[in-house]
C-alpha cells in the first residue's frame, strides 16, 4: 500500500472501538433514552438473551393437536398429574367446554371431558393428592356450575362401536400398579387363600382382586376383607380354583358414567377388567378415549380460585355457597371477599359446626381492600389471599385447636389478576402498575429499594394492561401475559423476565391466557382462540404444515460515550460477531440523533446452497480507498448445530451526532442466528467542518 494511501486509511480509522456485549441488561424503558445503562435495549421484540449472553430470535411454537377454529378464547389451562400414573392430562376450558389432551395417548388429540358449562367463564384448578378417598383428583370450578372433581380415569376403545352394543371393550379399567400377584392354594366363590402369609390384615380392602387364569379369567371383584392369608371379595358365582390372581386398583368409578366420542353414558357395576357394561352404546371408533365423567358437589362453594394447604383446599372468589349464619343455621352465601377452607383430607366437604371444631371446614372474610379475591395461592407453609388492594397470609395452627393464624401484609397493595407462583416467590402486577412479589412486599421495610421489580420498564408497564389469565415461571424465566394497551380485548403479548440476569428480555408476540408445563415442556393457551401451543421449540410458529415467520427486532438506547454528553461523536465503523446458519438474513441498523429512521442499514445473510456467507459485506470498502487488501471478516466452520461463527467490520462515511443507536431485525421462518457482540468505531470531534458557500 502506498504512503499516501496508508495516510488516507489512517484518517478513516476510529480512535477507539467500543464493544457492546452486555445484552443481559435487557430491556429498559426509563424517562430518557439517553440516560439508560450502556448496552441496554430500547426495543426487544421476539428476541431473548441466550445462555452465553448473546441475542437471538425467540424460539418457535408448535400447535398441540388439531387446530380448533372457534373464536372463543381459552379460559383455563391445567396439567393434572396423578401419584402413581406416569400419564399427564392437560385440561383446557373454553366456550362451554372442558377438553383434555393425554400425554400417553397423543393420537387421540383433544377430547371432550364435559360440556354444557356457562359459556366464557374462567376455570380454576388444583390437585388433591391427600384425602380420605384414597384417590387423586383434579378439583375445579368456574363460579357458575357446581364445584367438581375428576379422577383422571381413562381407557382406550379396542372394538369399534356402531351403536346399540351392551358393552364397551377397552384396554384396561385397572391402574398399572400391581400390588400383589400370586396363585391361589384354595378358593371359593368369595375367597382366595394362599399358603404363606405375605401381607397384613385389611391391607387390600377396597382394592380389586383380578383373576388372570382359569374359568373366571379377566374378572375383577371388590375386596371386602382380608386376613394375612385370605382375601374375601364380592362373589364370582363359583370358585376360580387354584387360579393366578393380582391385587389391583380400579381406576374408574365402579358404577357411574363415562364419556367417549363427546357423549356421556351411564354404566352398571364394572365386573371385568376391560369391559364397561351399558344399556345401549353410542357410536365410537377404535382409539377413542373413554373417561370417567367429573363428579359434582352441589353444596360446595362455587369459586374459581383454588389452592392446596396441608391437606385442605382453599376456595376464593366464591359466587355462591352454603354457609352458617351468626346463629349457626345454614343459609345461602354470596360474598366475593370471603374464602372457604375444606375439612382436613376431604376436598369435597366444607362443613363446620356452629361452634367450629378442629379439623372441620371454615369460612373467613377479608374485609380490607374491597372488591373480590383476585387469587389464592400457597407458598411453603403459608397460603396467601390476594385482592386488588390487600394481601393476607393465613396458616392453621398445627395443634389440637386448628385455628387460622392470619397476617395482613401491606394495605393498598395487591394484584390486578392471577399471580405467578414461582419456585421461591409469588409475583404479580399491582393496580398502580408495579410488578413485584410477596417476598418483596414482606421485606419492604428492610429493603425499601427493591419493592418494584418492574422499575426498569415502568413506562411500558404504565401502558400495559393486566388482569387476564395466569403467567408461569419456567427454567428461571417468568412469562407474563398482558395486553399491550387498552384497545386490545384479549392478551396479545407476553413479557419475559429473566430471574438469573434480573432483567426483562422484552416483548413476545405470544397471545397467552394461561401458561402451563406439560410433558417436560412449556405450553400456553391462546387468549383469542381455543388452541394450545408448545413453546420454546424450533425456529417458526408452526400450525399443522404451515410455518409462520417470527418477526424480531432489537435496538439499543441512544449512546454518547464522550466524557461530556454535549460533545459530538463521529462514527464510521461497525463491528459484528456471532453465529449464523444457512438461509438466514439479518438486517443490521444504525441510528443517530434520536431519529426514528436509520441512516445506515444492510442485510447480512447465509445460504445453504453454497455453504458460505454472502461476501458482499465482508469485502465492502468506502469509495476507491480500501481499508485493507483482504476482506475484513472471518467465517468459521459449521458447529454441531450447523451454525458458523462470523465476525466482520463494515465502513461508511463519517457520521456526526451526540447520540447513536444500533440494532438489527429479521423476519422469516427457520431463521437461526445469535449475535454475541456489536462494536462501534468512534472518535470524539468538537466541531464539524462544513462546506462554505462563497457570496457572489
């Protein structure tokens, strides 16, 4: 290179490079964009901070099951897990329906559990695993229909039904757990004996004996008594002889109703392990799910805010119930500010005496704060009752008195809707648009500066509208469903908070009503439709065979890196580093002077066809004065994920301004990239030489 050319090149070199890589600071929305922390984002839309501190487009979503085209939004989502069963049941409510998706039966898709509910009413769910019924239940309510439970009993139709059949053949009516198996040494029509004692007296009462060989093979009977060597059961009609047998549990109600192909039907006593006797079956196909119909408890409180508390169920936002008056007489109840507590180990009884006895149910009023109960939730050994302007902690004394111990927290502090139950705290949005937690409220007097988690984005929170649905903590992130402003009828965005980094990862275009974890993944039920989507998978929003694009945007706040913000900066170089895969295009952008319009932007892309990055940017130089003899960038070999490491500089004419901002955008399905560093080539200039026009 000639001396003259070298001197010209040096004139175009910046005094210093400033690396921008503190993406973990996340989104800030303060009063003045020029005063935000260096590296924080002014805009983060559909992006997230990666585990190594870079920025990438948010992961995709996949529709769970077939698309439901109804316009009614979901009003509840819950994952019901049973104790012994390895199955999981994702339950969603919408319109007048409750539908279920079974982890172990995915080919069945979504199937009706029950319909005929009051339309568009929100459901609340909780699980009861400790109760006197020796059963696991999903307990739920919508405030309008009776309090209900479902035991999670499902089977699969094995023989097609055309209608009129007197039995429904399924795979099994028994749970998978085998509590005992053996061979009878002697037997009668109502007893089986074994030679050597192998169990305790009364150990098998209320379970089933299942005959697995001989003339009564396949039959099941209720065990009414047992000694250490003999089982007594409802009669088989004749002896099974020295047959093999098992002790099992019946997962269905012995006499009740089941539902399949969308219609419920009653059945008589279940006497064979795989047959449901009915008067006249309706049509059904092989593979249809048969489920027990939920049970109603008409005298229980009708509410939709439920939580567990040490063997009890607490129900809030009760619309109607049966309660006692001041004199102890039963009467109707209607008070949205009170909550009901079930008896110990009985989630279906809320009874209490005129003078309450330990272990009975309870009813407690919350007179402070006004309005209805927004949520009830437990955390460790305490339950919290949350209204819009009042929070109460309640625990029952673990002694013979069984008295409620109530602790009012802060007056005029509460939640505008459902709260997020995290692993170690409870998070919520207050009526005055603060995002905070129970733990921070309780410690406010000791840590006055840490009350509002949402302070860094307060200007955004002031616009957002909460109060619909329920968020979720998942893998150290909080997913918060919101409306972007009051013009939206339903939630249209989700705000993402990273607990590890203590920062907001921006806004995702995910219109969630509820979030839930299911089958080792995170799912959301949409607020403007009846569908459920798996999150954090792939690089597109997938509905059937359609792959919808993800539109991402990132922009830093405007920065002035001179000692005095009154001084001008000069910028003519940008440096970029990160990872990119084939068929991916990123649009890099640079702004100055607080303008909404960019003064410089370009596309950077990769192509699977040639397995090389587009070299036009890497070989770019200003005019006829190249900065070097070779491209100013490097491209690595593909990593195991098929992505290549890249780094490059790009030059442009000197730009002068008090403030600069940098960022990028992308739009498309299956884009895969991560930006780990952006650098600004700067020098400080106190004046700018302007061309003078000579007067004539």
